[in-house]
């Protein structure tokens, strides 16, 4: 890996390949904070293509006077390579679109952000904060795609992204659209979970892409494998006045559980969707649904009402590292009699405008049993969530003066937040609910 340009705003890396293909990758929002800001380098290295990685030192949306010099360095390093693809996601997609013409490249963009003009498209407020910090040199990336060829991939039901995709309407060139309903803004994650992202990107980069109908068919066949897709269904379908679409999706979820043999701890997103049926709005479940759910046993079950709060709430305010917004989470300790010792720390995940949070913490049973984390919705449905993912938690607790602890659980995971959701710990057949979560503010 060689650095071919380094400025105050932009750093460009080069990794030569053996084939006659060059990919110009543009990093996304917040990636300058990562250990490796080079978007997609693992896949492109595996494909053997030349990778040119445009990275930022801040979230400036490529509004930098350094871009012409950075582009010139990239073109000089890839002179003679005929097949050229500009690639990016969200803010990286803006860079790929804005400079594909200068790189003499086609483009592949996911969750396209094609303008930074607030009056022209919808923008996340956090993005607007970054954009306002600099003079806008390249306001509309879509206009710079006129006459070019490429593919955009986006969720047509997302609040923001379709307003950007519409800028391609009537534009000269060949602009293909692969739509992924309920894919969210984080299309790469959704497609990865469906098992199609690397296939799609590889086919387009290597010039062997099939008709988009082929990829749409794979998406339809594998969409229930994506926790992100199902979480979007869980968040959006209960908002509808009638349960028709929910029931269609519910039938697919049940089929996926049956065909895969998934249990609640394997696929919590599937069971969380089944728990999202709004009986207060839609009436009782159908007889067929009730019978199917009964066959799942304790994975989706009704239990006693929540315990009334007994202690004062604690607060965690989001820090500046959150890339998509801020959320203030309040959690109450609802069970002070449990013998399970635990600590809960709600943090921010990366999709706050669509309701995701991250939980981390630890728990242990003085008797030495291994606890599991459990989640219960306000409808009193519960599911087990995860296994131990922090093997260092025993040393951590010992360093805090807890002495020797057998079988501690350290955990960190993210999920779709529902106000009133409860967190507890399961040991064997016993579940003790300890915390209730609510959101005081969300921006």
C-alpha cells in the first residue's frame, strides 16, 4: 500500500493489482476515525484489481480545494488502465459521483447522496452541520454524472435517499437503479447479510454484471436473512393502519424460522418482528398465526407485567463520536432483589435516526451459572439476545476490586430500540428483568 497524495484534507492510497481494472473508492462519513479508512480494500485486494482509496481527514463531504490535485495523482498512478469504477457509500457515494467524470470512470454507488444543497434534497441534520463548515465547491454530484454510466443501489422507502436518486431522472447517460425496499440507508450491511454484496460489487467491477432482475431475485429470496431488513420491517410496518403487509412479512419470517431451524438466540430479529404485531390497532392475531406462534414455544411468549420502578433513573448522553445524531437514553433499575450482579451502559450505535442503540455491560451470578441477556418488549414478549462476547470481562472485574468471579458475562450488541423495552438476565429457565429503557430525546 502506497500513499500517492497526502494533504490537509485528503489522503489517497494506491494498491496495484494484476488485472486491467482500477477501482476508485471514496470513504464514508466517520471513516476517518477508523483504524482502516480504505473502503472495500479487502474485497478489491481479493479480486486482484488496482485499488485507489480516497480518504478524508474530516467529514467535509469532499468539499476541498485539494480534490483536483488528488484526482491528478490517482489518474497518473492508473494511466493505461481501461476499466475504471468509482465506488462509494453515502458520503463516499457523493465523492464517487462528483469525481467519476474526472477519473474517466463508471460508477457504483450505494445509498447515493448526490447533492449537498438542502433546498434540493433532504439531508440529515448531522450531515448539514459538517457541510456548513466549509465553502461548497461541488454542490451537485448528479449533474457531474451527465453522460456517464453506472449503478445506484438504494432503499426507495427511506426518507432521504430517494430525494437524491430522483436527481438522475432525465439525466443523459445510462443510470441503472437497483432498489432494495426496507434496506435502510446502510445498504452494504443489508446486502452483506443477504449474502449478495460481494457478488454484486465483484460482478460490476469485473464487467460481468447480469441484468438487475437477477440481483433483485436473489434479494427477494434472501431478504429474511438480513437482520437490518427485518428490523426495518419491525419499525415501519406497525405504523400502518392495516395489518396486510405485516401478515405477508410475518408469513415469510415464520417460513425462514421453520426452514432454517433458527432459535431466538440465533436470530433475535426474526422473533422481535413477530412480537411487533399491534393487537390494539389491528385486533387479535389470526387463528393461523396464533397456531404458528404456539409452535415456537418460549421463543415468543407472554409473561407477567413489568415490575414497577424502584430506583432513580440514570442517564447517558451521547458523545461527539456519534455520526448520525444524538440520543439520550434513560434506564431504570426495576428489580433490586435479584442476586445477579450487573452493570448496564447504553451507548450510541450508527443508525440513530431509525432507532438503533447499542448496549454494553456485564453480569454474573454469584453461584457461578452463566447468564444470558434477555430482551422484553412492552407487549411482554421476550427473547434471548446473545452469548458472551467479551472474554476479558473477568480480568476487568478483578481490576475493579470484585475478586475472583466464575463465568462472568461481558456483552456488547446493537438492536432496534423500543421505548419501555426491558433488559434482563436468564439463567437456565429463570429470567430476572432488571432494567427498563426509555428515550428522553432523539435528534
